[in-house]
C-alpha cells in the first residue's frame, strides 16, 4: 500500500525570516490525518534568510536529524558543540533528558535550505548526545546516513530506523528491496516516478508492507528513504 503526501498539501509557516513546509503536524499546523508515520514525527523543509535563525530553545526525548540541501547552517548547543552543517553532511542530535541549542543561517548573503527530521526514540530520558558526519552520494546508489546499527558512515539514532539517501539521473532506474514493514520516501529535489505516480520535490510517500521499490528519474532527483519498524 502506498499513500502520496503532495508537497502542495503540506502545512506552511511564513515569517519574515523563515519559510517552512510541514509534512506532519507541527507547531501551529495541525492535521489529524498527518501526525506521524511510525516513529517518523517531523519532516520540515525550511528556507532561512541570511543571518537569521532559531534562537536558543530546548528539546527532549527526540532524535533530531538535519539534512542541508543548499547553504550552511550554524549549530550551537548546551553540550558545548559548535559546528556548521553543509550539503554532504548529516547531523544528529539526541535530545534525551533535555538539551538547549540554536540554529542560524551561517551566511550573511544566501538563504539556507534544509530538511529537519524528528524521530521518536525507543527510550526516554537518555543522556543527550550529538554527532555529525560527512557522506558521499554516488548517482544510482543508496547511501546509509542514519541507523541504530553501527556504521562508520552513518550517525547513530536510538530507534529501529534506517535513513538512506540517493540521487537518480533523468531516465535512470533505482531499485531497492525493503527490509522493514514501513517506509517513507521523501523527494528532496527533482522528480521521479514510482509506478504510475509522478513525484515532485516536496512530495512524500507512505509505504506499508511492500517488498521492493522501483523508481525512475524524470529530472535529476535527490531522495530520502526511511525504513522503519512499527511503533
């Protein structure tokens, strides 16, 4: 079974410094039909104006992943971490028992475009932690970037969820055998087809009890794939 979540149907927050689209209910946007999918709780697509961002604020009991598509995001937190996240890097913050952090556009001239992802952890009240790693995308290949299982190229998250990313060229076919009962496909940019469905940037697909996927690039596309257990 697949269910398409169209980009145009997402929630939207527009501020002077932030343009944000919400796949699932978030902040002032509420839709009972789209609260989460398995342990996947948030996918926000954010555009942040130069030099602007989120001041110091708190989180707890959430695995927070930042995936930058363009520009650079500056991060600081109460654990003493300070970093800049750019395309080709994945950041994970395990909020656990509580963490304070801030996120700002590192540039004074260009917007930053990113996806922020929240995954509900298996265990509450863990010790907060942080990780950031580079990864390299090879067209037509899936790259594991986040997982509970140890992997030298992936950040570790406290949930039975694997996050893969891939690029697919126009006209190329990309297949995958699914290992878990739930999967969520998110098109970050470009366009692909999945069976009879044309999927554009910002579109997502909830997938249940499927054995495999076969995607075809319509324009050069960048996609994220979450493989998950049921909560």
